[in-house]
């Protein structure tokens, strides 16, 4: 087999420019080849698109979407794909892939699925090229030289667009979690409660402690009840942080009562050997507040006659 | 810079005004231990509100002061630890164990009042 080195040059030039992320500078021959390629893809649009949609269904990706949706999206992707091949510019494709990602990420489409379908399209088109040029190997090589770098760059663009969109969403959600500030509430003179809900990561733990210590100073608190009923899991790092918070509060002259340790968390803490000996723990928030009231010298006594609660009719 | 020690009825109040050298801290320790005996004080309050750093030596000295003064028959309360200082200390593993702490001077005084009343009430 003899290959014309001169003829295969344009492809490698293009590949090089693809690697360097420069605009594609295609010599005349490559442009002509791409034009021929685009012509081919336009002509066989219907069957190639159907073949692609069939392969997507076969590969069992995009299970979150219906067949009709897959077909509709496949059509747009196909047209954008051909347009990108034709013009050599990727801005439109980038915008489209960002749009697409915005639509499909909330429905649970995974990164591997998106990359998978774009690679499937690349394969489907490459096969159609094999079929068309099987008689002329040299021409097939030239066509592939023109096609492959562009196709790879398209796959790259779509994948990067998808991942960027995902990361943007993750960042937004982290921001939202951070802003769900944990309130430090005063329930009685000198008594604060701090209900903690959700996952505690080191950053949030630090923020919680700072807020609590400021709250103790601002409200002149003597007792603090930290309720962790809403905390699903706790590792040694967070547990140690909790212990530190308790000790720091004590340095400010406040006693801390921790309530709402779930059976699972209690067992985990004992198993990993976190020393909770210095912590004052009570079963639930109610018990914690009662204990705190006792420490502060409050005594809750019922009225002689129950108060009439508005809205509740007493028929007796 | 020397720390002024004020006598207020049966208590001594030492207010630290600025950052102290190790030597100053030891002087404070000696002075307090002496004055507790001289004035027959029942309680000592060390106010650290002005400090934005409490290093390990200072913390250890404060702890020693508290323990020595307990041996001399009086109670010590450290008051006015700043939130940032408290957290930094705990992270360094300095927890002033077995030393009483209170939010500020007022709280410290009421703590001592209650504590000493309790001691006297015992037969």
C-alpha cells in the first residue's frame, strides 16, 4: 500500500492546529474534501439520523428521555454537527450544547451518556464514509484526514460544554447550601438554640462555630442547645469540630447541651472513638431545653385552668 | 506593662489592658497569689477582653494561676475571651480545663457570688 505523503499533509496540519486550539486553517484541498463530505451528509441526512437514533436506543443511553425526544434532539445535533463541519466554526455548536445541557441535566442525563451519543454519531458518519469510499482507499484516507480532526473537536466541544454546565450547576447549588444560613435563635433570656440541618462539611462547620460564638457574645448566652436531629451522618472530623465548638463556647462562659444524636450517629461516634465525655448530651430538643431551663433556674408551671386556645371549640 | 489589680470587696479584679510578655504574665501570677493572701480574697477575676491572642504560654499561666489560687482557698474566673480567640485556642488544643470562664466581668462577678454563697451554705 502506497500513501501519498503530500496528500496526507493537509490532515496533519489541521490536526496540529486542532491541538493548538487555533482556528482551523484548511488548505484548499481539505476545504474541498470537507465540502464533499458535508454534501454527502446532507444527502443522506434522513437515513444517517435514523441509524444514529437506532444506535442510541440500542446502546441504552439517554434512558431518561423518550424516543421522540431523542429523535428531535438527534436532528438538531446532527444539523449543528454538519454546520460545524461545513463552517469550521464552533461557536454555534457551543451555544447549542450549552442549551442542550441546561435542558437535559435537570432530567438526570449523565456525562458518559452525552459523550457516548456524540461518539456514536461520529462512528455512524465514519461508517457511512467507509461504505461510500470503499473502492478508493486513497480518497477515503484523505476524506478521513479532513473528517477526523473536525469530528474530534466537535465531540470535545459538546463534552466540554456539558461538563461546564454541570459544574456551573454544582457551584450554584453549593452557593445555595452555603446561604442556607443556620440560625442562632434566642428562646429565652440567656438561652440560645442552634438547630443544625443537613450535611456538615469542614467549611460549614467553621461557619457554624463562628456564628454561634458571635451569638453567645451578642445575646450574652449562658446556655446553648445544639440540636443535630437533622444531621444524617457524622464523621470523626465533624465530631471533633463539634467537641471544639463546645469547648470554645465554654471559654466564653456558656454551657452547651447537644441534643438529637440519632442511634446511628451515637454508635458511629463510639465506634470511631470520639471523646464525647466533655459534652453534655440530652435525647431530644425538648429535653435539652428543659435541662437548659433547669440550669438557668427557670421552672415551667401550668396555669390552674387551661387557656382557651383560639380556634378550638370546647364542646364539653 | 504591669496589670492593675483592683480590690472589690472580697474579690480581686485583674484587667489585662494590652498584650503581655511572658515576664509580665509571671509578674501578674506572683502579684495575684500574694494579694489573695494579703486581702483574704475569696475570688479572683482575670479579664482578658482586650487580648486578641492567647498563646500557649499565656493560657498555661492562666491555668496555673487558677490552680494556685484554688490552693490558696479562693476561686478564679477568666472572663472576656473573644470568640475568635476561643476558637483559635481550642484548635490549638488549649482548653483551660478545670478553669471557670464567664462571658464578661458582670457574669464573672455573679458567678463568684453564686459559687461562694453555695460554699458558705454548706455545713
